[in-house]
C-alpha cells in the first residue's frame, strides 16, 4: 500500500491525480494560488517517493512516472506560466529534481537506469532541457537562466564510483544551445555559456 496526499490551496481550475501500485510508496501534490495547474503522478513498484509543488502558477503542467523501487522525484514550479516538466524513471534508486520559475520553459528527465541522478533548474523564459540517461550511475545537472536557452544531455553507459558518467551544463543570457553526448564509462563533460 502507498500514501497519497493532495493539498490544494486556492487553485482555480487546477487538477491533481495520483496512482500508485505496489507497497510503501509515498506521493504528494501541493497546488497553491494557481490557475489551470495540472499535476500527475504514477508509481509502480515499492518504496518510491514523489512530490510536486505548484505555487503561483498559471497553465503549468508537471508529470512524474516511476517504475521500479526506491526511486525519488521532486518537481517545483513557482511563479511560472506555461511551464512543463516530465520526469520518467525506470529502474531503482534513481533521483530526479526539477525546479522552474518564469514563463514557457520545458523540462524532460528520462532515466532508464539505476543509481542515476538528474537535476534541472530553469529560471527565466522559454528554455528547453532534456536529460536522457540509459545505464547505471549517470549524473546530470542543468542550470539555465535568461531566455531561450536549450540543452540536451544524452548519456549511455554503465559505471560506478570513478567510472560514472557526469555531465554539467550552465547557460545564462539568451539563445544558448548545448548538446552533450557520452557513450561508455567514466566520462566527464562540462559546458558553460553566457552572453
């Protein structure tokens, strides 16, 4: 059995849904001072945790799907308009975190792996981020501020300890574009762009 909780504040026309299949899963959604906010969580397996917080948003959407055991995901959308965040984790012991403020940004985290971590921070307007990790012990972090920045991280490989794949992207200003593609083990990539 799992635990669900929805804590809607004054949220006009907002919708939250949680479905859990397995044992000892925990999921929570908080929507406060929001208009047209959408949040959905599906967890299949055991001992998964997911949390979504939408505060002061309009027409924002967040979805989390976790299939496996011991996965953790968190999404926060604050003072945001038209932002979208999708997190999908298949495997076990994965961690994903997304934070968005501003307008019109989108985030995708897809982890078909175990023991992997992904974090996305977007502030400003019209950013796009996608983190796709296939293979164990992959780590990715994206930080975008300003406007119209785009990031894509693709990592495929199985490692652990010193052989983990690590990717970091930090973009500020406007109109930055970044692609990180890593295949194998023990790769490290860092991108920093600003204008």
